[in-house]
C-alpha cells in the first residue's frame, strides 16, 4: 500500500465553478452552496483518492485559486511545483474557455520544465441550452495541450469526481514509472 501526496492547483476565470467543484469533491457531494463568496486568495482543501484496482491512494492538497486577475497574481507564488493541474472553464462562456490558454501557460511556468499531468474541465454542463463552447472543440484543445478533458456539473453527484480521479491515476502512473526506473538501477 502506497500513499502519495500531490499538490493540485485549480485555476480558471472567476465564477466558472472552481470552488463548487472542489467543495463538492472534498465533501463527497454533501456541500453544495448556492451562494459563494468570490475567492480572493487560495483556499486549501485536502482529500484522499483511492486508486482503483490497487491498495494505493493519492492524497490531494487542492489549491483552489482566485479567478480574478488581481487576486490570481497575488496567489501565483503558491503555485510553485504543482504535482497536477486543473483548468476549469464554464461551457456557457466562450471567454472563460479562451482564457484557459493563459491559465495553463501561467501554471506551466511554475513546473520547472517537468511534465505535470492535468485536466481541462468544462463545468456547468447543466447549462447545455446556453452552451457557447463545443465539447469536441474543448477536447481537441485539451489534447493539443497535453490535458485530459472532462465535462462536469459540479452540483450533480457522480460528475465532480471524474477530473480528480483522472488526476490521481495520472499521478500514480508517474510514480509507478519512477519506481520502475529506480528498480532497474538496483
């Protein structure tokens, strides 16, 4: 049994649902607040994820970052050397999707040139009638940036876990790759 620890940095424009996604994940769906106060810093959350078909777990330290530019600038020093990254946009806001490139570039500048697994999350899938971002376009964009793509509705049970499980699996896979390298040296 292995317990890994990973720093997960969550970014995206203001009001795309980052805090809701993180809170629902941490509480296993028990905490859905209808009204959130806009995050002006970084909220730190912790949650362990069991890796399917193993006895291993990944303990996430989730850095839920502010989405408004002045506050994000102040938070950026906490993004140093993330283990995994999560970029969130609102499927009913083309502007928030367009900003994803800027967010991933800012995050990657803190990765010291290392490959860091990540996901692009199209949130608010319950607003499909107001959709401005095509799912296929978002998936293609994610692929070109080395990210997995997930669409979620943070308020619905069974949807908010997928991006974090994907991140946990990717981080666990990196660990296994490193262990194989070490064992080949022995």
